[in-house]
């Protein structure tokens, strides 16, 4: 009987510890995602577009802003921006050969 009480106490401690770790992990994720978003301001972003290019589409995907540009020569490109900081992450030329 004594051994059974000991096992119940150990299992209870493991259960309480697991719930505490789960709560801690969830609170860290919520805090981290809120910090990553920031206050939504980054000032003015200067983005150099090719002459005659126009923004055809804007999509927010996977924590990034993706702009699809179309140039006067038909060249298409994707520009990726970080919405939290306004930083230019990269450009993809569509149809371009390396």
C-alpha cells in the first residue's frame, strides 16, 4: 500500500510538472509572436522599382509581404518584405535564367 501511495504521488508530480511546462511553453510562444510583430511602424520604406514597373499584386504570406511587380518589358518579379521592420528580404525574378 505504501508503494502505491508513493507511485500516486510521483505521477501527480509528473502531471503537475508537465502542465506547468506546457503553460510556460505556450506563454513563451505568445510573447515571442507579439514581440515579433512590434507596434507596426517602421517609418518610411524606400523601395527602388525598375522604371515603368507597377505593383500587380500584394500578398501577406508566412509573416512576409510579397509584392508581384510587372515591368514594361513583361518581366515579372517578386519582392519580399518583413512587415515588422520594413526590411527588404529579397527579390525573385520570374522567368529569368541563371
